[in-house]
C-alpha cells in the first residue's frame, strides 16, 4: 500500500448497507473478531484510516468503517442541516447492535471523534475502548469561555453558517475549499492527489458537500438545546486514548492539554511532525501507540 490511495476490495473489504433509525448507513467491513468501528470526520471518507486497517486486521479485529450519514453512499434520516449530534450517536449504537455485538472499540477522527463521544455518553455499555483523534472532549473547549485564538482557527465553522454562500466558495474550482482546509490544518502533510480526490469524489455525489457542511450548521443551531449540552458535557468513564497533532492548524494543542474532567480514564498523546490528520501524516507513531493501547486494555 502506498500514499496513492486505498483499494478496499483489493484488501478484502466488502461494502455493506443497512437501514437504521430511518438512515441508510453504508460501511466497509473485513476480518473477524472483536468489533473495531472506525468513524471518519470532515472533509474525509473511510479511506482516512488506510494505514490503520491492515494493523487492526492483523491484530484480529473485525474492522467496520462507515460513511457518515449524508456522505455518499450513506443517507441521513433527516436533512443534515438539522442533524442532531445525539442522533449521530444513536445511529452508531444501532449499527453496533445490527452487527451483532454487545460492544465495540471505537476509533474516531474529527467528527468521528465527536460521534464516538456521543456513543460513550448515551450508551457507555456499548463501548469497550475508545480512541479519539483531532477533537478533544467538549469540556476542554468550555474550560475557557472566550478563546479568541481558537475562534480564529474555527472561523470556517462560522462561515459554514452562511449556508449556500459558504457552499459556493467551497465548491468552486473543483472543491478547492477542501484543499485549503487540508493545507491549513496539516501544513506539513504532502498528501497525494488520489487521497484528496477520493474525498472530493464522495462529496460531489448526492449533495455530499452540502450535507457534510450541514453538520456544522446543525450543531450551532442546536447549541441552545440543554439535552445536547448535557450529553456533550457529560464526563466519560470509558478507557480513552486521545491523539492531538502538535502542528494542528484546526484545534490548538493547548485546548487538549487544558485541565478538564471530560475523560476520567483518558490519556493524551501528542503526535510529533503531524497536524490535524496525524493518523496519516505520522502513521508509524500513531499505529504503535494505538496498538499498545488496544493490547493493554483488551
């Protein structure tokens, strides 16, 4: 395997789909054993875990990597602009049940990290171990009410609230907005054209770009929802490994290191020579720490 892209079928994966809570979730799966559920973020696809799949299969896991609702070929039960983050957690709880497991190891990057947190908050009995990358627990953000430097880093999320205007600028020149975000968030990463084009091809299908940006519209629109704030802010007891890229241009490393009670059984690992996509940029380091954590806690 090289940095030119990951071919699921050549690596023994099968594309499956199922209807859960009114959503159609499509996912790649391979292997046998305990369930490892790998959840991608924005703007991304399941291929983001191309360097983790072989290691997890060799470690004896059944590896399942879904497309987030609204990312083709998955379908959301709601227009994604109104897609409540708690519903995202509910869909992945339902997926674990559908796959015939009592619990799973969750590995989430970016929005996948938030989805994993949702599952651990609403159904902790479904989570064996949890690995989250690039997004800290909500309480880490709330530890400092006003952080102008982080607000500047997060300006894209505010821009996405403009709806069609933001969609137009992200879409023009062959979705050049995705290049901008990848370059800004991971300034040292020399990704291949195939890697980024895989994401663009996904988001060009069935309003995928609009849907993916809708997650940001939804969480802002729902920010006054007390139930959501309670779930986001709930301290988690699940054994959790947290990865933060030391050069992340999206979320500052200092956010991760703030004292907070989000993960009561958590461990933070700072990934050197890597930004927001640290699991791809420094995959050797990431995989070594990941497998040590999973073996220790198994």
